[in-house]
C-alpha cells in the first residue's frame, strides 16, 4: 500500500510525522511525506520513507494557502497512491478532491482543532472560510484519527465521525536519569508564538532563583528577547534556538522542571495535548502544566505535574513550590517513569498499524 502524507511545514522538526511515517515504512508500507521548502529550510536527513518539499512563491497568508493547495493538488494528481492522508484542514481540500478523482482512499489526521487556533479565531473571515471547508468535508470522510480523546469526542459529536486516538508519545527506553533537583533549570520547548504563556513565564523569572532555557523560535522570537533585555534577565534566561529532534531529548533530560503553560486562547489550546508534555514525561522531569482537560486527565492518573495557569503570580508560586520541595519533586519524577511506560510510541504504533490495516 502506498500512502502520501501531506503537511504544510518543512518536515525537519515534525516529530509526529517522523514517528508515523517511520513506523509504517518499517512495516512494509510505501510512504511519501510531502511538505514545503522554505528559504531557510535545512537539508532533510535520510529516512526509511520518501520526502518531498514543494517550493512556493508565497510563504504566509492567504496567497500561500492558495498557492500551496494548488501545487499540492497537482502533485497528488500526478503521483500514484493508494491512500492520501491529509494532515489538518489546510491540506484536506486537495487531498479530498484528488481522492475522488482517482478513487483512492482518504484519511484525515487532525493534529489540532484547526478552526479554533488563535491565528484563526481572531480573523472572522478566515475562520468562516475554514469552518466551511470543515463542515463540508468532514461528514464525507470515513477514516480519521487525531492526537487526543478530547478532540476525537468533539468531532464525533459534531460530525458523527469516529476518530481514533493516536498519542504523539516518544519511544519508551530504559534509561538512568540523574536527579536534577539542585540544578534549578527550567525548560520551555516549542514554538515562540502568541498565547503560549512565554511572556508571563519570563516576567515570573524576576522572582524565581533559577535559569530558564527556551528552545524554539517563532513569531515572538524578537519581542521575547527584547523583554528579557528590558527586565535585565540576560543572566537567567538562555535562548537556545531550534534544536534538531535527534538532539532534543538529550537536552531535555538536563533540565529540572519543564514548562507547559499556555493561555486558554480558544478551544484548540484548551483541548490540546502537545509534544512537550510527553517529552518532559519521558525525560523524567516534572512539569508545571496547564490545568486543561487532557493534562488534568493524565495528572489524575499518574501525577507528573503541578497544574497551574499562565498568570505571573501563580507561576511564581507554583514554580517556587516545586523547586523548593524535594520530596514532592522526587515523587513526580518517579511518576514520570511510570507514566512513560503507558504513554509511549510502542503502544501508539500498534494502534496506528491496526488503523491502516483496516482503511477502506
């Protein structure tokens, strides 16, 4: 079976698609992952599957989505496949159209609740366009999966479409972890975009005796660096930029506490279950985490985090509480080790393989 997966990123840092494509390729599927090439895109590493990046004249805004969807349509039309898997709404229309023309199978993988991301909900015309695409196409899809139960339940209730749940968790590996309690290193990893709680975290660092590592880049890269300079926190906050996925786990294990406190900026964030939650868990570092439904559910089962909010005073209190309570810290650390055996790619891979064995 040949499967073409379609995304809008440049493939380099997409851990979920690496896990999915690598697992399927190892089990005999012919896999092609299609994304886009940016001016500053790094060269792609060798994989078990094929990778292809489309070049666009426009790289943001409406013209980008229009151009990319047209280019993707013709790529899919002239490249044979048994299955087209569209990742999120921004690649679904060409996938759906070509699957009808070529009578191939269409799969939808929702990485987020696309119509409720902050970049969309504050632009009503844009949101209306994507809501129209969603309401027209999703009832016509038979094969779908997503990243957590909350989003699966939401779509099932809204469109009567069953979504399987495949968590984006790392491979479980037996490891020896150091006790980093005395290091007092806080870690944020992920996109530096609006509503991620990063500005509040930086402000909170004025009242926290620790070092903060920030891994990633994004729309706020420049403004966050200016904020650090303005607050005189250059000696406490280190921007480490983009780190290749192969190197990220080793760096994460060096931290004391992981930070994962976004704002409640729409249902996509509220129902999120992001990569860093699992990355911190598998690195055996306790976290300060959103009190949103998916994180609450994990914490109720395993207690790996201190639940908090993206408010400066609460962050100061909760971070200092964890940094100064070694007994609590060690308890959460041990729970991370237990939870990582349950939330691991070995378990999710079985669900993925079972899903694709049944697609029709």
